[in-house]
């Protein structure tokens, strides 16, 4: 029974990831040892954190492709233009996370409080945390129909650096992030967070990449894979 429930939860995250990734080819690598809790009173759930390889590339016979199960850990990663990220596939896929979330406040002003602990990130790397819900579905109004995620604003956004939904990993690749947004996100059928690495060293709150920031509106276009790479997808529910 538990095995079947775990399979169903993983399938739900895969479906959510497909929606977030849109038309890109999906290769998923589960971090089975990581666990995510929907609230302090619920049992930890396994297979809820996935490394996302679609925004990074390795050279294979002179061509760029997404890494997969056959890619050696020491393979250097590149962006979609072939520029080296200075990181190996083994380093990138070693990232992991745990998260907790709970709804607070009364019926007139519910809020969702989220705590995420991340390890194995790129040391000193600049990251953002965005979230998506399904049923109801999120849609970023600045990039309608293209960007499904919204920024997970920090608990104290006025003091958060480099912007209200971003942080800098420490020298060991670790980070603690506390976010809070309006509404109860746990009312949705599915809730997923994205940990986004900014290769260009810039953040674009309330959008996750430069392409969407400069083209926002009806002609919005994403630049995931060029300047920003989704490294982890974390299923909260």
C-alpha cells in the first residue's frame, strides 16, 4: 500500500513537472532520500524532490544534449549556447532539499508559511525560489501562458538579498529559506517549488529569468537554459 502511494505521489510530481517544463523533453532523476513535509503533523513523504536536467547541457560528439543516466558525474555542464557553467553534472545533481509548509491566519487573511533547507547547491551561487500550484493552476500575469510559477516571497522581503524571492548559497552550497505568501497554497491539489540557479548572477523578481523579464507581456519568451537553470523541483503536496 505504501509503495503504491509513493508511486502515485511521484507520478503527480512528474505531471506537474511536465506542465512547468511545457514542451521540453523531460528526464527526471529522483532524490529518494529527501523528504518533504506538508505540515509538522504529517508523516514525511519520500520521492518528492527531483533534480531537473532540462536547463543544462553536456557536450556529446560535438552536440549539446541534456544529461541523463548515462552521463558521467565529471562531465562539464554548459548552457544552451555552449558556455561552460564551471560545474560538473555530479555537482549539479548532488543538490537536495527538505521543506515544510503550513497555513496561518484567519479566514479573512490566510497566508502560507514555507521553510526550505537546501544542500549541495553551487557554492556562492545566486538562487531564486518560485512556486506553482495545480487545481487551481498558477499563471504569472507578467508572462501569461508561458510562465506557470510565481515568486515565493521571503518572510522579511525588505531585507532579503539580492531580491525578495532570492538568496545566495553559502560557501558549502547550503541555504535556509523562509517564505510567506498570501492565501493557503495547501488548498491546491498540487504544490511544487522550483530552486532556480542564476548563471548570469542576476535576479529578475517577480520573474524567474532574463528572457521573461525583458519580453514580459503578450510576447513573453523564456530564457531558461541560457541565464537561469532550474536545479530542483520540490513537491510539497
